[in-house]
């Protein structure tokens, strides 16, 4: 018979948050896990994103929601306008060039050092089992958590009127966990694999920025969904939020090399501090 202490330990393990029936990630060499990994890899190859709905057990989701709501008030808010390329525009280019076109953003962010050790989202992020699974999906031998004490784990808090402009990511991949959806808006919209390392495909990008593209799809990001997204090649945005319920999404930062940190400029703009 399992002892009370052992049962309590198992229930508090990060693995207890995961829908292991659908995502049997405790043994990545088992046939069932290999099938899940293969399907996720196929998604990545075809559309630059692996969407894993119901990754969090329905019974465990309220813990994540309560935790995120308790932290949301600590978020640092930033807003302004930015380009799709997350860089200062080249003003030598024509006014209607995609690298000159700007869009609004507004978002609140809770930094890693604001998560208590008891936070289920933090425990999930710090669990080697999840990192190994994500590594297998991406096809990397090994991943490392960010060394950034602010940016390794974030909670994105988006309230009424907030949005993220169309943009490409500066990193090869992003891992996010949908925790709470807004009443209206807050859709994750993406034009998959619209550019490549060999071709920027500016005409196609421009049509997206002008709202005249048939390449855009919407990923629901239903609470409990884990998304592994290669956003360097796929332009994407979060549509404007409406209603009193904030959109809450966990952002889990990993890299293929150890010691990754953010610049002081990025920390100041995103968190209002560098340490």
C-alpha cells in the first residue's frame, strides 16, 4: 500500500498536472510517447507549430488558473508601437515597405523571480520531464532553461484593449501554455512559414500587415493547451482583447545552449528593471 507521504508527493509532482493518458511523456522511448512526438513533429514541419490541446488535466487546470490570477497583479505593463521585425525601422526604405510598417502592442508581464517556489507553473517549467519532452518534439539532443532571472519564465497578462502587433520572433522557438482565455479577442493568429532564411517574401508579409492575406489561420489556445511554436519564420499576432477577463498565458523559455540571458535593454523594456 502506498504511504500517505508518497501519495502526497506524487500528487504534488509537476507530472500530476499533465494529461498523461493523452500525452504519456514519462517514458519518451515507449511506443505511445513516440507516436505523440511524431505527430507533434509533423505539425512543426507542416505549419511551424505543434499544438497540444488538453495537455493539462482538466482537474489540474484550476490550480494553474488560481496561481496565475494571484500573480497577475504583479505584472509590469509596457505599450507602444513596433515593427514586425522587432527592430528600429530602416527609414531609407519606402513608407509602405513591411520593415517600415508599425503596429500597436500592450501587455503586462510577470517575471520569473516573482513566481514563488510553490507556483504550479514554475514547478512545471523547472521539471526536467517537460523539458525532455519539448526537446524530443523539436528534435534537439538537449535543451537548457534560460539563465535569465527575469525572462526564464513569464506570465503574459493581457487585459481589455491589449494586443500584440504582427511580428516574427527573434528566437528559434517559443513554448507557451494557455491558462485563461479572454471573453473576446486574444486570438493567436499566424501565417505559417511565410518566410524562409533564403527569401523574406515581402509581398506576402505586406498582405498580412494590410489585412489582405488568405494565409492567416487562428490557433484557439484553449486553456490547458501547450504550444511549441517556431515563430522566426511565421508572422503572428495576438488580436485585441475585449471584456473584463484577462488572457493569461505562461511563457516557458528554453534554448539549445546553456547560459542564455536577455540584454539589459530588453529587460528594461519588458520588466522595467534589470535585476
